[in-house]
C-alpha cells in the first residue's frame, strides 16, 4: 500500500510540458529574424496587409510571433514579413 501511495504521489508531482525552443526566441530586429525565418513570423491564420502580392510563406507560430510582435509595424499579426 505504501509503495502505491508513493508512486501515485510521484506521478501527480511530475508534469511534463513540452517547451519549444521557439517560445523563448526574441530577435533584436528583422535582420536577425530573417536569418532564421526569411519571410517573417506570424500568427496562424494571419494575412499580410499589402496593396501588392501578400506574403504567405512566413513561419506560423503563436509563440514566435508573440516574442517578436514589436517588429509588426502594420499590426497585421505578421512580424518582419518579406517576400
């Protein structure tokens, strides 16, 4: 009985949460971000605001966008979008 209580307590105490490396990556500016993500990063479902051909090949990641949203000048939920 004692071992089962201990095992249950340990199982309840250990919670594994997947952590993405993207979640902590904040880039200094768009030049730095473009080295890894040449077309920018945006929220899933975001659409580029442009009068020309919209960028659709940006990396979609809520965590990456939130870490770099300071670089979203036109507030379209895509930071550093570039063709």
